[in-house]
C-alpha cells in the first residue's frame, strides 16, 4: 500500500487538510499523520468543536484508519529517511513552519519529516495560507521551491462554479492530488 505523510500546522484552513486526507484515502493511500498544537487550537476555532488530541480531532471529523503520531515523537518510524514514504503533504502550512523548514530547523516531527522529504528527494507539497505575504515569506517559499518542494497557495479557483465550502475544499484537494499524479475526481475540470 502506498504511504503518504500528512501534517497539519497552525495556518487557517484545517478543512483543506481533512479534505486532502479523505481524498488520499479514497485513492488507496495509507495515511501517516501528525498535527501541531496550533493546528488543533485553530481547528477548534474553525470547526467549533473541542479536541483532546489529534486522534480525537480526526474521529470527530469522520477520518479513520490513519497512523497517528504525536508531534513531539522525534523517534517515530516516519522520522527516519530509511522509512519509505511515497509523498509528504503539509496542509495547511503555517509561515512559521515554512520559515523553520526553509532554514533547516526541525523542532518537531512535522518539520523533521519535511526535512527528510527534501534530503531524500521525495515529493513534498506545502499548501500555505497567509495574506499578504512578506518578503521573508516569499524568500522562504522560493528557497523551498528551489529545493524541489511543491509550494501551493490554498487558493481555490471559481471557474468550476462552486456552490458550497465543500466544492472549494475539493478543488484544492484535487489540485494537490493532481500535482502528485494521483488519479482523482475531486472537482469538475475545465471544459470536461
Ligand atoms: C486564529 C489564527 C489563525 C492563524 N492563521 C494563520 C494563517 O492563515 N497562516 C499562517 O501562516 N499563520 C497563521 N496563524 C499563526 C500560526 O498559528 C502561528 O505562527 C503558529 O505559531 C504556527 O505554529 P505551527 O507552525 O507549530 O503550527 C494563525 C494563528 C491564529 C491564532
């Protein structure tokens, strides 16, 4: 079974992370997941629910069958480059996370896994959300992009005529799967 590592960090847009996880599972991926404390706090604000930890957050958002890691579990299997992962997705990615990874700082499992993906030349998607972007944000994103990281803004299109929030989430999820070359029908394509 193909493996995807997904990390949720403290940018706004936790629903993008949930949408991507569900789409990846539908495409047959085994999901390895961690979330920062800020991601859980933001998720509470955005969904209006209380979560005790990452597992609880996933259960309450109807996401099951994942391998869940504590964000501080630096000895987790997935923290090593010798553990084979097909792709890594950080969604949503905070500018703090991006700044640390762009500068080689791995202070938690999400940052360590991004560092592993870069050094092992494995596909890494960073779905960021911030506005406006400062020079520092842009320089960090460029640095990552130059290192082979796929940097994507959490910016849904509107040409597929979205009718609700799920249509927006599915558009962004589909674009993430597309760039990783994973078959999906998350959104209606232009002129199809
Ligand atoms: C309500 C709220 C919304 C936030 N939204 C964003 C955001 O959209 N983008 C971002 O880069 N940071 C955002 N932040 C700031 C990050 O959560 C903060 O930088 C945090 O330290 C990131 O931690 P992490 O990278 O460990 O998850 C937000 C913070 C709060 C409280």
